[in-house]
């Protein structure tokens, strides 16, 4: 069972999500969608918001659609009028090609982050953080773990693990002379 999506405006996670959804609603993002051939732009914005909420809380898209239908305050927070069905959203996502999606995201990021220097690079580092759930060192079987709501991750150095993935992006200045 997934946690209900109840808005808490004091929670930093909801504040950040509100800012992200505000950017998705902006005119610039709609222009990028139109440039990349995403149609219809208004419904695509709603679908993108639903996908972002699902990603933000690690839940299924169908669950977010159910919550939007159930909770008026969530619809107001996301500024969503008409809510599409989950199958429409999955169909919409399947139409994106890899290059089209990367072009769209790059265009949005470059329009939002216009202050970035031209002679710089972004260094990205990603590492896995294992989570130790067995404090009392009792034997836990794989079947016990499958019954709980934990997610498995994969790292090339550690293999499969239960934990988090930490990604850090830092701008590093350099000059090409």
C-alpha cells in the first residue's frame, strides 16, 4: 500500500515539488514541448506533472492519477484541471524517442539555467548508499525482504543492494585555449 499524497506546505519535499511543477507550467517549457513536436502541449504539461509527482514519491503513475481524482487539494497544488487516464499517460510516454526526450530536457535546462558560464563543465558523480536494516543481526531471508516495501538497486561495484542512490552535480570552470 502506498502512502497517501497529502500536501504539507511546511515540508521541504513539497516545497521543492511545488517549484518544479511551477517550472513545468511555464511558457518556456511549453515552447520546448512544441519545438520537440510534443502534442497537445497543454495535456502534455499535465501528463509531465503527473509523471514528475510519481517519480518524486516513487509511486506508480496510476496511483498518482487515483490520488488526483480523490484529492482536490492535490489537484490545486499541481494546477491540474482535467486528469487523463493512466493508460493515456503511458501511451504518451511511449511516443517519446530517446533523442527527443534528451533534446526536450536539455532545452528546458538551458532556458532555466541561462546564467551558466560557457567555459565550464558539469562534473556528475553518482554513488550508492547501502541501508543496513538488520540492526539486531537476525537472519532475514529474501522472502522476508520481498514482503516488505523495499526497493532493490544495482551498482556495478556492489551488485544488488537495498539503499539509496546519491547523485551530485558540480559546475567546474575550465578554459579551452
